[in-house]
C-alpha cells in the first residue's frame, strides 16, 4: 500500500505545468486533490512516471461568473461558494466524506469520471462544460461529450482541466438530486438528477450506467420510463431487478421534488 | 529527492524526502509521531486524519513533498502542557473510545468540524463520522462527546 516511485513536479505557472505534461504526455498525471489518484497510486493501479502538482498554481482557486458558475481546478468540494448552485448544493453532501471533501476538487472528480460519482452526473444535468488547456490550444467541451465511459473522458494527453462551467438556473428552472448508497459517503447503488423548466424535463441517471446519460422520459411516468431504458449489470450488493426498481423510485422522487419547487 | 520545510505541532522541521513518501509515513517514520494511525491507506478509514493549515485531511492521500511550507497538527499537538482540550476531555468523560485506534483521526476531524462558524448539529456530526471508521462499535459515545462540545 505504498505508491510506486515517480517524479514529482510542482510548477509555479500554468505554462510550466503544460510544458511538463507535453513532454511526458502519456507518462504524467495531474495531481489536484488526490482523493482518487493517490488511492490508485497506493494500490499500484497506476504507475505514472511523473506527477504534476497543480495545487499551488495561481488563479485556479476561483469560483466566478454571473449566468454560469465557473469553478477553477483547485476549488475543493467543501468550498462554501459552490452552494450557490442549487444542484451542487444537493449533490455535494453525497460526495465522499467530510474530510475527503476538504481536499478533493470538483474538477478532479470530473476528470476522474467514475461511473458512480455524483459530480459528472450533476454536470451533465446542468448542461455544463469542461474547459481544457494544452500547450497548443484551449477548448470547451460540453459535459455530454466529455464523459466517454468509466474512468474515460475526452481529455487528451497534455491537457489540463482549468475549470468546469455550471450554468446557473434560469428563471423558473429547478433541480433535484437523489441517490441511495448503503452507507453515507459510499458509492451510490443508483442516483438520479433532474432539471425542470416549464414543460422541459431532463433526467440523468448514474451508477447504473457506464457514464451519466440523459434519458428521454415520459413526463407522466418518468421513473417507469427511465427504468425501462437501462440494463444495469447488478452486483453482490444489488440485483439488476432491484437496481431498476431503485432507478424508478429515485427518478420519481427527484422529479416530484423538482416540480414541487417549480410550483413554490 | 525533495527538500521540504514545515511546521508540525508548532515545531519547525527541514527534511529531504522521496517523492512517493506519504505524509502519514513521514509523520510516523521520520518524525516519530506515531499518534497518527494508518489503517487502510486509501482514504476510507480516516485513522490517519490530520489538520493541514487548519483543514482536516487524510495524511495517507498526501505526499510529504506536497506539504512543504505548511503547518500540520497531529493528535500529539492537541493537548498543551498535559492539559487536554475540551474535546479530549469530553471523549474521556463519555468513554468515547475503546481500543483507541480510530481516536486520533476522529479528534482531528471533529476539531475541524467544531472550528466552523456554525456549531455542527448532531446530524452533521453523525455524517462526519461516516468517514471515520470505528470497529469497536463505539459511535454513540463518540457522537455524544462531540455533541457536548458543540452544544448540540
């Protein structure tokens, strides 16, 4: 349970970090909060040649913006500024634990793309995006195109996520997030995230699929139609039948809460 | 090798470390501060929790190289001149430990929780403890001890 050897670099500037990544593209990993990366190192699931520590890069600990909240790469999950976004305010308490949220970052969770993670699901629901920078270009990737599968994203070697963009609710737009885990802070067995705006209903489910996906649901029977569209594998903890039932219940609960807020 | 200097429990240290050295192993092996316990070494059990510039963090998920220039408090840094903190006193009074393996991590996590502007509710204390594993099943007195200090 000790990490394999690697080189460690803590650049003073973003340019320095991008340069180091460009020179070691396939061999380097970006270290931000480290709450997923360091366990993977400790268990030797990863053997990068170089860690590029971005924690002290200037300008990345920002939460700014009017119509959308731009969350910098080193903003911790415990940062109270994030609570200004109603979906983040609902989802963040489910992310890891009190102590891991103190260190783990929003952007790092997005980059890690765990199929059972709350923040990728939330970013897709919010219709957000990821801003990635490499030495040669800056690009904004819509959340729907960013998550390709478990631990797999559209991020290219040499790129760093500098911020994620979370559109704030339009007038009369409401959100709700629901998940069921066996214990608080555990990986969710299933989760559902919902956005309601007039007649427009966006339902995204997670944990039971390889990546967060937007489901086209029947507005009259959202839970039932969501459950009909997924084929969860199941595990020792939950059978596929149970997971489908969970999705049905969680989606219905989230839709009811979001609609309730719209009326209020 | 990387040169680091930092403050641990009010004392300055300057050391040279291998990049892969975990903060937990640095504290225990290099500085001899074995009050920081190592359980799972992947961030789940919480036994290794310390405060880094005031913030409770898992020391098994940080590299010693990362804490250059910071200030760290471990369980050895809580009591001053043998006088226990109110939280430690409350743990004593409520019998909030059995084997004691989880206790240092819980004290450091709880001391961060109690340092926020709003005192935590009993519910927030229970939620925090979901990330600090006690295998003696001693949670009830632990919650009671922290709640007493919080006035919850």
